[in-house]
C-alpha cells in the first residue's frame, strides 16, 4: 500500500510494542475497575429451584469455590443470558462500559425480530452456522471432538422426555448433538426444537411453543420459499422469555453494548500472550503513571478465569497458559463464543488475525432444511449440509476494500488499494 509517490504507507516491520500498548490500555480499565468497583462481569446466584443436573458437572477445583475462583455462587446460564435479553437495565449492569441506544434502525431489538420464528410473528430469517454450533464446548469444558472420543458427544438419537436429568436443558424430540453443552450455548443458540416461551402473549397457543424448522412446517422451508433460517439454526442471545410479537404481547427493552468489561478482559489476555517471554515494556497510563507490561501468566489467568468461571467451564490448564500458540488458538475460540453477535466482532477478528483467507473461504454449513418431519427422515435433517444458496469467497485484496472511482477522480493523488 503506497502513496502516489511510491512511499510505503503501512509499516512492513513487525512491532511488538503495539501489543504492549494494547495490553496497557486494557490494564488501565482493569485497574480502574479494581480501584472503584466500577466494572465487573455480571453474575447471578443460582436460584433455590435449580436442580443439580442443571449445574455444571462437579469439578473439584471450581464447584465449591465462589466467583471468581469458582462457580459455586454463579448461575452460568442466567448470568450470561441476562446481559443481553433485557433482564437487567443497562444502567444497572456493572459489565457495560459503552452502550448503543435504540434510536435509528438496526438496533438490538431488530436482531431479536430477525431470529424470532414466523409462528410468533417474527421475520424468521437469521441463521447460525454449524461451525458456530460446533465451537461450543461440552458442559465439562471439553471440545466436541474430545467428547466424541469417549462417546459423550453424539450426533444421532433424540431426547425422549423434556428436561430430564440426562438432558436438563432440552425439551423432547431434540437431537442429542445439542445435549450437555456449555451454558453459553443454551443462552445463545435456538436449535431445531427449542422452546420459545413468549410468556407475554395474550393467547396461550403462542406461549411455550416448541419450534421446528423441518420442511413444510410453518417455520421451515415451504416449497421453493426459503423464508426460514437457511441452516435450520437461529440466534436466541437477544431474546427474552417474555418477548412476543403476537397480539397482546410486548418486547422487553434491551441495552446493546458497544464495549463491555468481558471484552476488555479478553483484549488484555490476548495482548499479553503476544509478548515475547521475558521482554518488559514500560508505558505511560492515561494518568501519566508508569506501567510495566510483560507476558505474565498470572495476569492472563486473572482475565480469562473470570470469563470461564462466569460461563461455568473449567479454566485453561497451566500448559495452555505457558504455550503462546495453544493459548492463541483457545483465545480465538473464546472470543468466537463469548462475543457472538456483538458489534461484528467475528468479522473484524478474522481480518485482524489474518485468518479470513481460511475461515471465510470455508463452505457454509448447517442442517438440511429440505428434510420434512417424517419420522423416517428426521435424522437426515441434522447431517451437515452445504448451504448452496449462500456463496462465500474471500480474496487477499478484500482485507482492504476499494475506493470508489468517483473518489479517485476527486483526488488524483489518492491511490487505489492493492488488487483493485
């Protein structure tokens, strides 16, 4: 990328101090939070009615300790979901730093509208990919690949009764691939057969509806019309159990976060991990004080452990914290899960990591929405299927978009971005 005189506009030399500056900026916020109790991850204590099967599997390191050392006093599902669904007012939520108002178009309630089923008067269009579903861990923190090796993750079979001890978060007739997943999965993903409570609906027929996306059903593909989630999976992260768009119903107001403390913790851990071990940087804080920044496992754990304990999944091992490459892989997965649907995070993460050439060129996959609810065929609905109606392509030049021709004509000294 050069100007009209041939001068390089972007440095071609790697500069690790940029990571140190990012870590220092995040540390400023963390220290402010410590000093004033201004920011912290939002957590809710378990209700007395929560069953043992609805708690994270027992872990001797975390189950008997209170947050942030454990999850004994945390309900991971409600703690995470309540940040987004309007349960707590934005002004009362200690996790929110900057928020976006409802003024204008495309605010957070519109997201909920796009994913709400047609049955409940929603647009029924927003789809979640199979890749995103597969990113979520099991309830004991293992990946689905690790769990599959011990037959704890299966992709065949269905639940036979609702919310039984062996499937505490699933209703009946739901594929077992969605069973025993981490709490953030159930707070975020509306799988085929999930229940939409719509408790504000005036008519009982609209309340506690189990929504299926099989072909021919009201919320599935009908004929050639794909007025449904193209993957057979949609988003539930910004949905409140009271929300109903039917007559007599109402929507709970939500607060859309622009920056929340959880993101600050993830930024801090990622930036520290990218520093050369033993290298110390001295930087100036916003108050003018000197701050020492270096790759410090204790500091990284301080940030990540809070995220993991709130989510009800075990912290990373010492081996991961001491291995920058392994930590980087897990940090990327953590951001993919924790920040799903927030501020186009994934879009920009893939570009700043330079992972877009790989991730954005993978075929889009989901369930097979051409399968009806015929009992002999329903299992085929869940076989990973390429979504041919959505074309995905990413080229190197797409990291920087082109300047329009009329802008180049306005300023003859402006140079076009590479590849365009």
